[in-house]
C-alpha cells in the first residue's frame, strides 16, 4: 500500500448485513490459508453459514492451523478445483446455499461452473462485476463496473452490466441511482467509440431499459465525480459530481481506477459477480481482511434483496 491509512470495512455496510439472517454460502475450494480465513472471518462476523467445498483433509488441516473448530460446519468433499466448483454450484442450484464464495481456484473455473446448464444458476443477464468502493473518512460509497470480467463490452453487454449494478444499488437502499457513463469527453464523437456507446446507452435508458435510475453520459471522470469541474465546463447534469455508479468503457479503465483508489487512498474494494441467480463473492490473496469481509457483507445484503424480489 502506498497510503498508510488503515483499510476498514465500512461500518454502515457491515451493520446492514448483520441486521439480516446469515446467508448459507458455498465456499469453493478453501484449501489455502487466506481463503479459509476469509470464510472464518465472515462466519465469525455473523454474515454467513459456510459450506466448505473442497479436499476435506486439506481443509481440516488448515482449520487446525488457524484454530477454527469445524465441528458445526458442513464440509463437502471434492477432489480438485473443477470438481469443487461444480459441486458448490450444484449445492446452490439445489437451494441449499444462497451465495458462492471463491476460494483457492481460478476465477474462470468458478464462473464456468456458475454458467453450466446443469447448475441452473444462469439467468437472461450477462455476468458482470461490481466494486463497491469506500474511502476512509467518506461515508458515501462509489460503485465501479465492470473492472474484472467483461474486457471490451458492447453496448448490449453494457446494458446488462448496468442493469446488474443498478439492482445492487437498489439493494443498498438507493432508490434512483445516479449513473455516469465514462468516456474521455462530454460530447459524442466518432473519434472516441466509448462516447458513441454512452450516447446509445442514454437513449436506451430513455426508453425505460434502465428503470429506476438516472443515466447520463458521456462524462469524463472529473465531471462525473466533481460538481465544481462540471460547473466550470458549463455541464448541466443531475449526475455530474453526484454519481453513485461509474460505468467504465473497458476493463483496463476500471482495473486501473479501482487499484488507484485502493493503493493511493486506502479504499475498501468489496467485489461481487452479478447476473446469476445468486451473488458470487470474489476475493483475492492481495485483499486485506477488511475488503474480504466487506465483500461478504455486500453479498449478504444483495442475496436477501434477491430473495425478497423473487418472493414479491
């Protein structure tokens, strides 16, 4: 970390999740220390009821090392990461768990299992990733999508990405999220494809495709986050300087943006994959414990929102 400010799990997000019942969560291949500690952290915080899916001998050996009593924890044995991913997806598909949490395996392996027809977790939506970013000293979060999965999404892909992220913001209690479609300019220009796509997305939003959200763009980054910058440039906007969500043009933009916030500002990056029947918690070995806990809290809030939406 370049910033020396401690990374913290946002208290408001944690409180919101703790007020809800624990979510049964299939933890996929937690056969290294970091992934098993992440599951324990979320379980001890009262966020999840873990179902550990992987090599049972490795899991029990690691549990002994971290002094975690697994007596009341369900363990499902799988021989390798691919088998663990398929079994975990099947457990969720059967309704025995309501979220998935990545352990020690490749993200592609996990998402293939989620998308398999056998698991029954696919929806009409494209899978996408959202980062819920919080900065120490700033209560209001900023969401970024998609910085992990979709490399160079088309306009249709971006419509799916937006729909997923807007649903997450609704789950967090933001009734009409303000969405900024990022580009390098505020004008639609043939020289900048992301500006053209932003213009097309605004038209789709006007047709009602993005219900219950205010969608504007193209907007350059400074105008999306700074009302002063927007005013200096004469931009009249409901979103400029007040965005809840930034849609990035491509994965490189989003990846650099969230990492700059993490390393320069000690931001907590809680990340979820959305678009399936359940949220998928993606954690990384590089994530501090606070970010891993925040991801589980975010998944808890979204999982209960999904259950409520289906019931309604």
